[in-house]
C-alpha cells in the first residue's frame, strides 16, 4: 500500500500537494480503522482529484469551494465525502451547507447548457436568456434573497435553460432557423413530446414576449389545480405505510421518521432535513415538540416512540462517522451536513413513491377529515397560505365557497 501512495505522490509536482495528499491518506486510514484494503481501491480516484486540485490552485491557502467542486467535476469523485470532510476538518476549506455545493452543481450545468448551443442559430438567444436570468438573480440579491438561497435558485435557472434549449432543438428539427417564424402550434407540439418542460418553458416564453423575440405572443395555458392530486396515496395504502413506519426498527428508523413527518405532518423535505437537535424537545406526556422555522409541531406518542428508537440508533450506528458531533437530527456522513435529499429519494424508490406523494397525501387527508380553514394548516403545520388554499378548494367544495365569501381569494 505504501508503494501505491508513493506512486500517487509522484504524479504531484509541488511539495505542498504531496504533503496534502500524505496528510489526507493518514486521515483516511484513521477513519477506516487501519483497514488498508478498504481504501486501497480508491487511491487512484483520490490521486486524480489531488492532481486536478494542484492544477487549479497555487497552494493550500488558495483552496476554495469553487475550486474543490471543479476538481470533483473533472475527476468524477463527487461521492467521495472523505475528501470534503478532510479539507473542512483540517481547516483547508470553509464549512458550507449542502445547498452551497448543490448550487455549484447547477451553475456548472447551466454553463454546459449554454456551451452546448455554440454554433447554432439560437446560440445568441440562449446566451442572452442566461444573462437575463443572472441579472434577475442579482436584482433579487438587493432585496434580501442572497447567499445559499438565491432567487431564482440555481436549480431553477438550470431548469429554465434546459427547457429553452430543448425547445430550440425542437424548432431546429422542425425546420425553423429563427424565432420570427415560430407559432403557438410549435409550443403545443413541443409540449406534447416533452410535457415535463411545461412550467420551465413558460418562463422563457414570458421573457420572449417581453423582449419581442417572436412576431406573435406565445403562451402556455395554466394547468388545472387538481393536477397535484395524482400524487395522492389512497387511504388503505397510506395507512399500511404509516403502520410499517411506526413499527420501524434499527437502521430504518431514520427514514421512517422522515417519512412520518411528511405523511402525518405535511412537512417539506428540506425543512425536515434541516431540523437540529436543539429544535427537538421531549415532553412529559410521551410526545414531543419540534420547532421548524417559526412553527412548532406537536408530535404524538406513536411518532415519539419512533423518535426514541432513532435517537438510540443515531448514537450507536453513526458514531464512527462523527454524527455525534453534528447539530442535525438527521446527519450526513459528510461532516457538518444534514442528510441528503437524494438518500431519501433512494429509500422511497422500492415503494414506487416520491416525497411529493407523502406531502400531498398529508394535506389531502387533513382537509378531507375535518380541517376546514387554510389558516389552521398555516398555523399548525407551517404550510404557506396559497398552498393551503389550493388544497382546501380542491378537496372540499364547501371550503371553496366559504373562501370566496370571505374575500381571501381576491
């Protein structure tokens, strides 16, 4: 193994890079409990990363999150959390939330989308649209939307660009060579092939209409509000899921608890994953209180039992990953971060579900079983008022009538 490390170091030119790699290998060996075989097959991937890191920066003092991300992207080593843990814990890199890393991923995706238009008749239009989105982002920063949560988000910008270039390629294949000849029929034919681009393309068409890129105004009809009901899980199946998750033990308690907070309390995934240990308070009556943003969830005794089992499992199983140092209720294997939304999606795959299924089911059930006023959902669950109104109107026609009379919909 020592020979492989020396061989890896020989690919590095500067002493600082060689010392950094040696320090990283010692760190990795310690985390692996001295099990050399466990890490030997990763040496090559680690080496590629450090070679790129050396090329991209002038020394350990110039390492930034942007440089590290670029090195990850060039060497396809995104899933090697040990590298990020090492750099953060040894003060070579500032600790940043998961969202900051995700933003960089989407920024790179956006740039690749724009680069893919090079040489096409629509290249300038794509570049101008990207500049417009970035300008809109900068304007919103002056309004308080900044840091790791820009508006529009980096993921939204990438989605808008994906839809735009997808549409341009469709137009190109249909024989168009400019936007001046595009009609409403072209919008319809594209969405018939790519219905998933509907909402994102609407943003581009709004921009095209405002800047008069087309001779005629183009639009996309708003979908009926009942569209989200396709995510609803019927009562028999949802009760079966809830029963199974309430009985979860061992390693499954982590994801069972996350899913219960969705299907029983209508909590968005990001809010759940960002819960900190200090947000949880166990009550004498066998329940619990969880502070989420400015709201406080009252957890019943059934879910409290799952929480108790999970806290034991969290302490025992994740200790080797330093989860006991994490401030988050659901820690990641990446030091200082909460669990990834991706891991939750992977957990739900065998059930043929996504998180939206759980969230939608919770709200539909709430308004179908006695909850009549949207403001109750806002105050008790932290649901936004527009979302609560949408669900209330669709689930219960009586509520829709009362809302209209109250003036809340004006």
